[in-house]
């Protein structure tokens, strides 16, 4: 692309031997300056395309990070000084005109990729940090992802509709950020946790296929893969079943992946939520490596070993674990598993026994001969392997072994390529809370699985068996996003509200407008949303989404650059009808 302007003819990183003899003007920041004798200086000038070496003969005032326009003739570097590591390494500019466009204080930290700089300092001076090659690559990849997603959705007939930021609460289950109303002191807008209700209204409004790259705000504790505000590719379509939604979303994700990596993922396999839990101990399994959880409950049906007298026993096998783990590390794993909620972690080494592989060390002595050989057979273990067993309630076993599996086997973020996976048949309710009241696993508009609607009537523990038409897209162990087929029938919706303990009055107050809309002809519909920050991070191999966001908040939710959040003045508070209470002691 031609990026020349009235001030520059060329980009720093694009000059090659083919340009030798041309007189060019380049603009950018002084990356490095090296003096060579009394007169000669080598200036590396940098813009977002790269660096070019410029030779200045004579005095000059250029310093690190000064912004300059340098004009001169392109010439070949002497063969012995060519730099094969640099795209422009064969050439240099023999400068005859220097124009300093802006002076600069010394940068607050070095801009090379080798120096590890405290994140708060990076974020305080993000404008300097953004000049780094890594940040330039990440933000430009992000833009490429967004535009590929748009293309991917639009080519399938999806229409971009912008939904409002100042709204009433959305039922995603996190805390809302709120904005006080000046016109109606004491009343508040909520910032959207997602465009959920509006996209459903778009379906009632006949939009048929909606999408938006939407900003969502959730007041939750921050983690490496979570920010207060994040972007989602949000979509909704009418007259669809979940297979249609998988098709739409897989297509858009494939477009974005291909745009960045050059390779189009073709495989988007499915796994049921139950299977994911049983085999990987997670609803977002990282399927890049095996080490699956193996069912051992029947092996210990009549066991004499107290540690294995539990409703559920499962195990995992670490190939070559005997050599890979020290005794100290094993003890550390036992402690970690206890922190994760297990009573303990049973471990054993697989060794060469008289009649084949045998178990040794750890809890091996508590197992009968039959149990030992059954464990070895079930786990397919060979000498040199370590086996780890957890015996407990089934959800605890899955959870702890699922985490242990990641701890022992998980490769770096995008090693081995991207492995997308649809997790289907999520339970409708994730638990029974106070007074046996079910807690929704997704939002309350999620359609139950058609085969399980009868279970809704049974109530009690049967509710936890109810599957929903909700699904997640997972990649390399990250939850990219979720969606569901929605309830468009008022009778089923009232039943769900009733089960969730949302009375008619509350339902009217919170979602009255949606329920009203459904009285005027709602098509069956469903949709999905996934985090574009997360997808971009996976594509560029960053394990922290802050690296792909231009101006993120720190882990504690602060912005060291603008100092947000910050107090507002008394007059402003007065106008909003607000008074600040002294901090609770
Ligand atoms: N609104 C949901 C979310 O943001 C996505 C969906 O159900 O479409 O998680």
C-alpha cells in the first residue's frame, strides 16, 4: 500500500536494494544513534513498518525518540556491514537534510523487546509502549481480526446494528457498571453487560440476522483473560437451530484465523458438556494434549483402601512422569490439589514388576493386586509413567484432576496451532442455591433441551439434569464465547422465571419490554457472542489479553495513564443528587 504523504516518500521499513539511487524522505522516531568518529553518525529511524539506517555526516541534534524527517539518497551498504536480520539491512540513506519535527525527553523505559518493564509503568506511558514492535503487531492483528469478522458475518447476510450504551440492566449475571442520571436524580442507567436483550428485540423487529462488534462492561474481578470492558462479536439470527449458529460462527472465526495465520481451520468438533467434564474435568477443555481423566470408580467398588472409598475415583497418567517429577514437586502437587478442594492426591510410580508393569511408592501398598492391575490397564500405563488418582464427590474429582491435568501437560498458549471445539448440551442450571432454587448456567432466556422439558416439572435434583440449548466455543483451553437458542414462548419463559424465583412483578420490572415484545410475534431465534480480545490474543500467542488492547486497565481495574477511576467535584455530585459516604471501617 502506498503510505506516502506530503512529508514522506517512503516508509522506513520498506526500502530495499531496488531503491538504490533514489532520493527519499522518511519520517519517524530515532530508534538508536551511534557515533562513528567525530563527524559520522548512524541514525536508526523507525516507523511502524520497521527501521532504516541513516548516515549523517556532520553535526546534528538528533537524540533517542526525537521525531524527525530525514532526506537523502538510498545506497547499498558496504557488503561487510549489511545486516541480514533487518528487512532494510542491505541499504542505508545518505542523509543530506535533517528536519527535527519534535524533540523528546528520554523514554521512560527502553523500547526493545528484551527489557522486562513493570506493567504499571508501561501502561502509564502506553503511548510510548505502543511504539514497540510487539504492540504494533498485536494492534494491527486485532484490526485484521475485526475486519475479517465483519466480512465473515456480512457475507452470510448479517447486518450490523448498534445497540445503546445507556440502558437498564442486562441479565448476564455479573455486576453492572452504573451511570447516575442528572435528569432523574436517584435513578441510574446500567452500562450493557452485553447487547443481549436488544439483539433479541432486533429479531422481533425482523432484522433476521444481526451482528455487532460490541463493547461489553462487567464489574467483575479482573484476570489475565478478563477486563472490565471487552469486545465481543455478538450475533443473533431468526428461524435457526443451534447447528445454524455453529455454522455462522465457525465461518467467521475461520475467516479471522485465515486472515492472520494464512491457514483456514476446517475442523470445529463437538463435545458434550458432560463428556468434557468426565474426560477433561473442565467445560473448556484444552484438547491439544491427551492425559484424559480415566474412570476408576468400578475398580474400587469393594476396596479395603480407605482413601479410595468414595463415590467417584478417577485417574490420569503422566507419560515419563517418574523422571520428570522430583519428590518435592510431587509433594507440591499434593498441596496444590488440596488447595483446589481435594482431600488428597494419590500418586504412584509405574515400574517394571515380575509379571509386567506394577505400581510402586506413594499409596501403592494400599491397593490389592487386582486393583493395581486394573488401574494399570485402565490408564494404559507403562514403566516410567506416574499415575495420579483422586477419590471424592464426582464434581470435586473432575475439577481437581482437570486442573492437575493442565498443570502437568498444558503447552504454551498457541503451541500446536488453534484447536477450536464446540461444547454443547450445557446444563440449564449450574447448581441449586438457597432453598433449592436453581442458578441459571447461562442467562434466563436460554431454551431447555426439547427432550428435558418434562424434567422441569419434576423439580428438585432433577433440575440439575436438565440440559439446555446453550453452547460454548472453546479454543486451546480458553472459553472464547457462549450462546444459546432462546425461549420465544411465553409459557416456557414464565416457567423458567418461576423456577428461578423471579416473580411476575420482578420479571415485568426487569424484562417487561422484552416480554411485551414477545406478545407481538417473536420468531424462534438464537445467537452467540465471543470475545475478540481473546481470539486476537490466541492468534498472536499472548497469554494476557491486556497485550492486545490499546489502553487496558491494570489487574486492579485502574488506568495508570488517565488515573481513572477518580473522584468528581462536589458541584458535579450535587447536580447528580449524589453524596459520598465515608469509607466503611
Ligand atoms: N449475551 C451472551 C453473552 O454475552 C451471549 C449470547 O447468549 O449470545 O455471554
